[in-house]
C-alpha cells in the first residue's frame, strides 16, 4: 500500500480523534479536511519508512493549534469554569455528568495527550514526538487530564449512567 | 517495601503498559493502598468508557468531501510539458470544443493568462456563503419566482435560475452581492449529500464582450467561467470535482442559451 492509500485508510482514525477533540461533528470533519489538505501538500516532506500515522497526527496537531490562535481567552474561561464545576458538591445538578463534555472541559494540550494515548494507543514516546513535547510533559499532562476527568465524573465513574444513552 | 510508586507508574498501569514483573509489584502495592487502588480502578473505567464513547466514529461512512481532498493523479506528459498558461488555453479550447461553442483563444498562446476577476470574485463568494448552515441564501428556493424577479430587477437584466435536477442538484436559493460595475446575482445549489455549487452572474464587465469557456482553480475552489452576450457567469465549487462541475457548467450554459 502506497502512502496515499495509507493516508486514506487512516481517515477514520483522524475523524475519531478530531471528534473527541472538538466534540462537534462538523467542526471535527473540518479539521480533518484541513489536515488532509496540508498532508497532501506536504507529503513530499514525509520521510518514507517513518511512522506515517504519527506524521499525520502531527499535521493535525499543527492544523488544530493554528486554528486555536486567537481563541486563548475563551479557553482560559473554560478552565475557570472547570474550577467552579469541580468545587460543586457531587449532588449539585450543575455537575458535568457527561463524559463527552468532561473531555471537552480539559485544557486543549491535556486533551490532545490523553486522546493520542487512549484512543490511538500511542506510546508515550510517540505521543511526545507527535506533539513535539518532552516525554515528561506527556506524562504530567496525561496524569492531570485523567485526574481532572475523575474529579469531574467522581461518583459517576462506576455507574452505568456514564455510558451515554444513544 | 523498596518498590516506589510515582505518578508515571500509575499512568503506565492504567494504560496496561507495564511488564509482568513490574505489574505484579504494583498490584501488591495497590493491595496495601486501598485509596490508590480505588482511584486507579476509577481511572481505568473512565478510560474504557472513553474508548467506547468514540469507537463508533470509526465505522461511520467517510464524508465525500474528505475523500476528494486527495489530489488527482499527475497530468499526462503532454500537459506537463506545457506551461500552466498553455494548459489553461488548451483546456479552454478542449472544453469549448466539447460544448460546441465558439472560441476566442488569445493570439499570444502560451503567455501567462491574466487572472480572471470574474472567477476570482466568484470563488470568494463561494467560499463565503457555501459553508453557511443557517443563512446560505437570502431568499430560499421556496420563493423562486420572487427571487428571480428581485435579482433580475437589481442586476438590470432578465435572469433565470437554471434547473440542475438532472444532476441531482437542487436550488437552495440566492442572494444579491455587491459588485463592480453593479450588483451581482448569486444562486446556490446543493445535492443530497450536502455538496454545494454556486452560480455567480455578474453584470457586463467593461470591454469584455465574450470569453471562452474556461476552468481555473482559485485556492480550493474549482471554477468554470465564461462571458456570454456581455454577461459573466461563473460556476464554483469546493466539493465538486472538475469533471462533474464541467457537466454542471455545460448544462447551465445550455439552459441559459436554449
């Protein structure tokens, strides 16, 4: 299978990651489209024999970061909202119960690490390479992301209610 | 016990990435630390739920727009040999011949073709309005008669919205756009899978009586354009590939010149 075919074969995984990253289907596919367009343009820069999946996810990460510029304020707002939510007692109706929303409440850089490790089952090293960060940063972001999810969902994690009814 | 636990070890355990010996040590440690054991169990459950949550995306049909981002195979040797400008002219000629239309191939064949303002502005309009979900048009197809009458009045010549049912594209509606020297009519069509094409109908450009049927690509937008009876037309789409768009443009042209 040549590289173009391999890229096409990876589209479902790019879509899954983008969906978990952004939540919204249209926005996610938009990011995938942006990623693919960049990938086709830059395919000549890809070194044959290296990990094409990691390369594609790097392209997607760059596309995503590019889109986030100028939206930093919004994000820090989200962060402070999380603090508010987390400090609510577990019985409070405002507590975020939905896993999807809990994932979205994570800071972007933590969410990226979490999703590459959990959904893509990428090694910590590969995750570090893909995102261009040290492996220690991968570990600390992963740990913080998980702990936040646990806090947000605490009391819920063992419950079947965690699974969204489709 | 010498075994020391750091946060990285907890992550590795949650991810199932520990060697058997290390895992055994870790699990023994967990037995002695029930609070940590509980936390680790919760983390594993959340991770399982996370995988389940997004797993179904893998089985979804891939939207066509994502598959068509792939560049077409390289142009044949004859086209590669020609400069892009030469290719543009050749393409214009081939397409013009295909629809049996009189051509005005510039005498200075091979020289760089000037960028067409018509195609350029049509592509900008397409890029602006075709992604719109809530407000793609000002007047919808349910008021087609009103739409066509209104736009005709504003652009200053009689218009018709071509019918593209045969190609499975239906009229979404239209809007009025600012232009030079006067307002522009813009019709939007959509097929059942959401792909869109827009038809940009511009008032007579000064000193440009007629132009061969041409194809150009403005960024991501495919555009077929022509000037007929001193009116400029451009059919644009990001989602529809060149060959299919050519079929649509051909039909538009025929319907406007019965």
